[in-house]
């Protein structure tokens, strides 16, 4: 389990965040990382979400390398059973595959945060036909899968906080997309659900 989670973290952050960002930067010259340090709600949510992802990594690292410290995260022992762990692993694997497919469908529109400088295409194909936010949906599934694999009060708190931050970010992005794409985004909202 330790090796699985460590490899998973590297794959998730490497393949789902770093690699697509590098690809966009190399092919377009645009830095897709759009989370700044201003006092805006968008940047504030970005800071909190980065902290949540850091907390995910910390939980896994403590579990893998410092089990005595991991005990301070208050594991929920009655949820620690084989079936839930297998379900959690399936959700983790499914989440990273789902996110990677969604990023391929986004092509040059991939961004981390809201890009006020470069107008991107409104993607409505692929996974975006069934979910307006497939990448965030994958991240929500990833947080739930992690909770099932490592049930603790810390992973539960991270899952809840991460989900709340995703919900807020999605609404900020919806406002931005409505301003940017107008009627075409409003029509898309009516056709495709926010999540699935």
C-alpha cells in the first residue's frame, strides 16, 4: 500500500498537473499556471487548495515513512478493511485516468486557475459532453478514494475541505466563463450538468 500511494502521488501530480502545464507552455508559450498572490477570491482559494494538496502529500508521506507520526492523524480503524481499501484504490486509479483523458480533451485550453489574459476555447467534446468539470470531478473522486484507502480524521478533513474549495472554484470559473463566452456557455450549462 505504501508503494502504491507514493507512486500514485507522483503519477497524479506529475502526469495530471506538471506535464500538461509544461506541454501547454511549450506549445503555446502561455504559462497555464494562473494562481497568483493577490487578494482576490480566486487567488485565495488557490492558496487554500495548494495547501490541501500539500496536506494530501503529507498524509501519504507520514503513512509511508513515519507511521508513528501517522497515528497522530487519528486513523479511523473501523473503516480500515479490505473491501473499502480496494474500492478506494479503484477510485484513485479511475480518478487519475479520468483526469488525464479530460486534459487531453481540453487540449490548449488547459489552465490551473482562471486565465484573464488569453481567451481559451470553450470545450464541449469528449468528457465535457457528460460533465462541465471533469477534471474537478476526478479530483473529488481522488480525495474520496484517498479517504477510503487511508481513513483518518486528517484525510476526512482534507476530503471535506478540498471538496468545498473545488465547489467554490467551480463557481468562480462558471462566472468567468459566462463573462467570456456569454450565450454559448449559458447554452452549454443547460445541456451538461456541473458534475455528471
